[in-house]
C-alpha cells in the first residue's frame, strides 16, 4: 500500500513539474528548451526588456571597444584586437538599434505584410540577415579599422620614451613647439640629439611625414589629422639609426 502511494506521488510530481513548462515546450529536449529560452529573451519586447537589453549591449560594446584599443597598443601588429575593436564599435550602435527598433517594431510589421511576399519573407528571415550583416561588417572593419574607431594610446603607453627622457640631462631634452594658424599647424623640434636620424609624423594609423636630419621643422594641414575622441591629434616620433624609438610627442589641436 505504501509503495503504491509513493508511486502515485512521484507520478503526480512529474505531472505537476511538466505542467509548469509552456505548452509548446513539453516533450522537447534540454537543448531545444535552452534554444527556445534564448529566443524568448531575444524577442521579448516589453519596455523593460527593451531598455535592459539595449543598455547591456551598449555598455558591453563600449567595453569591448576600449579593451580592444588597449590591447592593440600593447600588442602592435597583432590582428585579433582589431576584431574586438570593430565588434565593440558595431555592437555599441547595433545593440540598442536592434532591441529598440528592429525586434519590437520592424520585424512584426514585416511579418504582417502577407500581401507582399518579399516583405513577409524578409520578416521571417530578418534576424538571420541582421546577424550575417553584423558579423560581416565586423570582419571587414577589422581588416583596416578607420581612424575614428582607433583610440591612439600607443604613445602614452610606450615605455621607451620615458626611459630615454629620464636618462638625458634636462638641458638636452628635445622639445616640440607648434603653432596653429588658419587650418595649418607649423612645428619645430629643438634640442634634437645627434642620435636621432629619423623623424616620423603620424595621425591615427596613417603616416603623414618622414623627416631626415637636419630637417627639424614641418607643416601639417589640420584637415589631414585623424580625430581621437572628438579631437584632431598627431604624433611626432624620433628614432635612432637602429630603428629604436627614442622619444615621442603627442599633440592635439585643442591645446595648440
């Protein structure tokens, strides 16, 4: 009698636990249930879910972009930080746009267009097309990231310049003097040591000038400079005969 009661109890418990699941989920495996759970979160379109998903993707994209730029500065010549930069930069915009516009408004509207087969078909495949476009853009942008995606922190993190500066007497330290007039920037290097044989002027990822001694002055057009965090910026790097970095100057037009 006790054994029959226990069996009935276990059967009832199993029936009660299965009734908790949504009707469409009964009889599915764990993998299928997990996939449907992920889809239910992705397509959840209540105002609270829209703000939560958009805000999370916004900050996660900003985090990936910043970390990618930091790693790119510490690991020059390595490709994969560019993927992190482009992924974060696109997610920064695509995330909120997807969960504030595409999922709650555009996709349902497309699916209701049954009289237009193309629009109705696009509504059913819009998510796949969006993901394909997103990751294709990530790969293409990572091949050669535009200047506005790259945060120029290499000069601020490079240790060689600071070591060389402390090793030289204060009176012999090279200096860079620049003036900005009518869209042009004129610069002159002073106290340049004899060890310097090559001077490079770069902005963002592009090299603007390469000077050889004894040339210590140059002129730049402000429109040729890349923007970094809303400010146009350039670098002047001094190298010795072995190609080693001796000193580097970073200048922004806002402080000229």
